[in-house]
């Protein structure tokens, strides 16, 4: 059994609590969540950091030895990548996101993120001779039935980079200041801790994501698996009886990360008490409100870049019967809905 000394450990492996010295095996798997040791093959000047389990971002340099996990990514802005079909020691694959997801990159927004970082597989990380997978340290199990009746504050968007996490932070800040006890969840996306840590910075007492169910990325995951993971997360957070669970859906409602099956599930729909939807433009906002209404999760409040000035807000008021909220110039008009629906 060989040994490896890591320079950096990625956040997607956080629940395994990897040591900087671990055993390696050449008996590899292409299964999502498989934990690998890899060597960075070149320097980059953009998208050149990795998120550590603490949430701190650390610069990657050529020859760094890093711990990563296999997964897929289907980003509109960023990298697109899939699991390798075969894998052996010394193969070259790519780092697909800063959370430590690795796979085979097939497309990228080069102007924004540069070429994908190439990494050489040194072996699989093993304990007691067994190849590690992040699912072995899952905090909760998938659930066929939602046993939670805790109200959900839902935050969705038409696409990635539409302001969801910024809105979530401001909403959490406001509600915790009026005395509400909140938990948080990110149910879709690609593995990283940044958004959950921001939720915790602004007041949620506990937060989980799909990573805590042992899923490195929800890209291209089947609908049944996504829904069971989401229900498992909500059941887990219900144990401490929060006043509400703030649920952020990574990526857009129409995308490759499994948002639609969660929004369409009747058990989850029944718990949604307040729905913020983020949009970048008027057409996107109108379509988002129409689609969510048809699905059974009507939008209460539109936010995101469309609300950055009075023009966008005026267009929303003219075409939609919803409130507007801008996280950079926040008002508290929407609190009337909280007072009404939570009987505060």
C-alpha cells in the first residue's frame, strides 16, 4: 500500500475528514464520489483556487498534490464535464470546480474560467484497504417520504449566477433578526461549501447540501434519486424543529441539475410557504413565474439583476402580480407575507 502526502484537501471530501497522509490504491472506480489523489500539472491565472473543508480558498500551483472526488458538471458559465468511462493510475483528468469535483472536461467558457486544469491521477484514497467514496460519510439517508412539516422558504432562478445566494443571505439576516430560527439547504448543484457557509454567516444554525448525502454533483442524476435526497435532507433538518428551512436550488429551474423534479414533487410543494425567484431579464422573469405557477410552486417575490434599478422593477409590476426585492438595496415590504403566513 502506497502513501500520499496532500498539499490541499478539497471541500467536497469534508465529511470523510481526510488526513494529510493517506493510503493509496490502484484499484480505482469511475463511480461518482470516488476520492482520488491527484497532481496539478500546470499553473493557471484564472479559476486557479480550491476550496478547503474550512471554506477558505487556496491557490493551486503546479505539482500540488490534492484530494478530489469524481463528479459531473453542466454549467452554463464555467466547465462542462462527465465521469471518465475508465480510470487508472497516471490518467490525466480535469478539475471541474473549486469544490474539488474532477472528471473529463468537454466544454468551457474559456474567456471567463480559462482552460480546464489538468490533473494526473496518483491513485484512489483508501482506508483499511477500501477505496473511499464520499457516500461512506453521508450525514443523512435518502427518503421516499417527506416526514417534515417545517415551512420552506424556496429560492430558485432562471439560471446560474442570478443572485440566489445573495438573496438567501439577506433573507436569512432579516428573518433571524426578528427572532426566527432557520436551517438551510442547497439541494442541487455541484459540490462546494461556499453557499452553505454564507447561509451560516448570516444566521442559519445548521445547513446541509447534496454533498452531505454522499452526492458530489446533482448534474445528470435521475429524478428519483434527486427527490429522495431532497426529502432526506429536509427530514434531517427537521429534527431540531426550525421555524423554517431556507432551500436554495443551485442552477436554473430548467437545467441539468435536477431542479424540476424537486419543484414538481407534491410533498415538497405542500411545505413551500414563501418563494423567491431570481431572474436576469424581463422575459426570464415572466417565464419563470409562469412555469413555477403551472408546476404548483407559485412565485411570491421576484429578485435578482432584473430588480437592480427602477426600470426592471417597473416592468415586473406591469406584467406580474408579484412583489420585487433587491438584495443590494433591500426593503422589508415582503415581511408582511411572513407575518401573514407564519402568523407572527
